[in-house]
């Protein structure tokens, strides 16, 4: 047991006699969201209850889909699944809580979309801004080849109507949890990915989680400073080939 992962697991354990202590400095708490100020915005539809299938059926029918048809994802559907993954669900004491649970409600995960075939959203690279449930256009164009290359050349990113990229802003979680934050960051992303997968299944859409990623290529696509923010997971989505 001496690989970096093994050491990480060992060194980030909580033990009764060795709990990290100290007060949190609220003045240095990072903001739980990122905004591309000045970007052109597409405000998404209000997420009304509209799943076509009950949760039980979503759980029973969800499976990884890697081949997508040329049918566009509707504006309502992209609005719903994006909200289900990353949206604001309620505000308590002026603080926005999201649809998926997050350790310490710190929300380290950011959501980006490579849009290819979505109604009323031109192809391009977008960032999701949860506070007003909008897509911020980072750059218009066909970014499927970039997404495909970043995903170890997996072709599903070429046929996907949209590929989601989930990143983490490390300091949002590390501010409180130090090195243990990485455990929670991966768990947070997993919860969001499953919200995405189940809500998509409920609308007859398919998804496939992607963990095989050339991290540096994905970070470069999103123009991230990897010291601050880095790719965690991608999810291809669209209408399945029947
Ligand atoms: C964290 C994670 C990473 C994954 N990465 C990939 C991937 O890179 N490529 C792929 O084709 N499938 C990927 N998958 C999908 C799994 O292969 C799939 O979930 C598994 O085979 C079970 O099949 P099912 O999802 O249809 O039930 C990933 C799934 C998870 C949860």
C-alpha cells in the first residue's frame, strides 16, 4: 500500500484522536458559484415538474447510452436536466441550496456544456450559471472534436447532442476540509451526475458518464487554471439511437 491513492486514503481518514480543529475564517470563504460576466446569456426555462416517468421507472431504465440520434434535445429538456444536475432548489437565509447534496453546502462543482444539437441554443461552449438558471455563452462553434479528444477520443462525444463537463473549484471545499475535500468533491460530482442521468432517463434521453479524460486537454478546452479548477467528469447526453 504505497501508491499516491493509497496514501491519500490513509492520510485523509478522520480519527477520533486526530480530528482537524480550528475555526473557519468566514471572511475567506470562497463564493459557491462562478459567473462569466458580460457573456451572452440564454435564460433557461423554469424547471417545472415535468418528468415523463416516475422515479422507479427512471432507476429501472437508466443505462449508459453511447450512441445518439440526430434529434435535437428540446429547450425544455435541456433546461430541466441541467437544473436537476446543478440548479438551485431552494433559498434559505439568502443562501442558495442546490438540487444535489454537497458536503458543507460548499458546491465546488461547476457545470459546462458543449452544445451540439439543442433547440434554441446555437452550438458552442457554455457555462451554467445556477443563480438565474442560465447558460453563459463562452464561445460559439463546434467543440465536439475538442470534447471527443479530451474524452480519450471516445466517439460518443461526436454524436451527443450535448456533453456536460463537470469541474471542481478546489478551494471552495479545501477552505473547510483541507485535503479531505477531494473525497467530497468526487462524491458531489457523482451525485450531480446521477441526478442528470435519472432526470434524462425520465425524459427519454440517454446519458453516459465519462471518467476517461485527458485532464489537461479538458482543462485547456475550458481555459481553466488547473491550480484553481479542474475537470472531474464528463457526461454525454442526447436522444438514444433506438
Ligand atoms: C465514474 C464513471 C466513469 C465512467 N467512465 C466511462 C467512460 O469513460 N466511457 C464509457 O464508455 N463509460 C463510462 N462509464 C459508464 C460505465 O461503463 C457504466 O456505467 C457501466 O458499464 C455500467 O453500465 P450501465 O451504466 O449501463 O448500467 C463510467 C461510469 C462512471 C460511474
